[in-house]
């Protein structure tokens, strides 16, 4: 299998991730923070270790500002529904994943005003368009760091500066950038960072991350047991327990810590350089094939490891099936849970084919994928 669906979930994982998961389930599989025995203490230690590692990785001021959620979608719902109220105004883009678009649509039905700024032909957002969209009732800007359709990397630091100059909060969907691009919530002006653990951070599915730069009063999305302050009749005010209730996915959190440790060991710069090399080779190969239409920036440095394209004579879903069954290539086709983004680039409703590379992909795999695409185009001629 040539796995080119890393934007959905990275695979394979570093060996350390598998090791930590097995060790936890065999040796420390208790409920963290709910008892004083050694297994519960070890489970709590593993959570704190991952929380501390992520705080350092993302430049959070203290580990307590890192909350664990179900996934990036959960993190974004917590942030948006915990901050916005009827009469507020929020600025976003036309390239957002449904994890932003759908909560905002629900909030709009309740009286929140939503402005979606347009993108250019390769998916870039003009920061000045965001500045011009600010109104007296604007509360926050929510934007993806990198598009899950085009891979386009947005000028987050500039948007952060605009947000601060106008007293607004910047919420960043980093599902496609965490683990691929450097992120520092302080330096980048990010107030709330949402991401998943199973993509670029190389952890398993089932863990999301919500990082808060300051003690922003986000209303709790769920309430219940936190393992502390059990005498209180209401949810604790202090972070992270303000946003964490119920038994956490401790095995997933511990394994996520191992994934981030692997990234720190290899170095984010080396990971980025390898993925840039693969994307440049993929773009070069696809451009050499007549009948291939590529979307997004031409320069790999302006995108993550995502390359989306369509083939003359092929519906995306059919091409994806042949790539899988005939060539053993895993790709994602369709609308990628981002229909507005496809409307913006003219690929709605069929969508497109998406190859997304990761650190464990090789040059040989990229060359085989390009050769497979070439054969598909020839077969439709």
C-alpha cells in the first residue's frame, strides 16, 4: 500500500507510539486522577507529561492551558459555541472545513453574524480583506492555518497582529498544520489553537487539543466528573478541567505524547524539508502529464503536503477507486468535508483527488503514484 491520505490520518505511526499504547494498556490502564493507587497515579502522570510537552511544542504559557478533547472538531465546537452569542460578529473564510462551517451555520441561525472573506485563485486569504470586514460587534476571527483541500498556508501571524490591533480573538484551526509547520501561540498572536492528534502530530485517533494563550472565559461544552473538586456542584472554573469532563482517552493521550516526542527528536525543520521535497517532486511529476489540473499554490513552500487535482476523462471517485484497487494507492476523493472550498475553486459538487504526503512517504512512492496517474490519463484518452 502506498499511503497518500495523511491529511485524513497519518500512517504509519512512529514505533514509539505503538509501544506506549501497549505499555499503558498492560501496565497503567487505570482511570487517571480518580484514585490514589499507583496505576491511577501513573495514568495521571502520562497525561501531565503529554500536556506539558504540548504546551512547550505550541508555546503555551503553562501546561494547564492545554485541554484534551475528542478531536479537532470537538475543540472548534468548544471554542466557537463557548465564546459567541447572538448579536456577535465573526470573520472566517470560504475555505473552512465543516468543523468550522457547520458550527458557524448553527450559530448564525441563533443570531450570530458571519462574514466569509474570499480567497484568491490558489487559496490565499488577503489579511486586508479581513481587516476591512471588522465591525463594531466583531468578536473573533476563525481561520484554518492550512487548507485541507489545497494545502495553502495562511498568513497567521499577520492575522494575529490584525486581531490584536482591534481587540479581537484569533481562533486557528491547525488540523492540517500541527506537526508540519512551526506554531507558537504567543509569537503568532493565536488566542485559541485547535488541532487533532492523529494527523501531523503522529498520534492515534480519538484525541483533540485545545490550546488557550490566556485564561479566556470559554463556556464549558460538557460538564461532569473531573477527578478534582468533586464537592463543587458546578464545573470547576480552573483550566484545563473547565473544559475536560469524564474519563479521558488516556491511552491515546499518552501515545500522542510519544508522537510529539518523535517530532521533537527528528526536528520539525527536517520533517518540513522532507515533505517539501516530496511535494515538489509530486507537483513536478503531475505537471508533466497532459490532462491533469492541479489546484493550490505552485510553490511547495506555500502549502503543506497536500496536492489536489483532477484528471481529464475521470470522475474523482472513480479515479480514486482504481488507484486503490489496481495500483494500491490510498488517496482521498470527493469534497473532503469542505464543500465551500470546492465551490471557491470550481470543483463542486464532484470534488477532486487528494494526495497528502507524510514524513514516512518515500521518493519511490511518489514516483509510483505519478506513474499511476499517467496511466489513468492515458486510459481515458
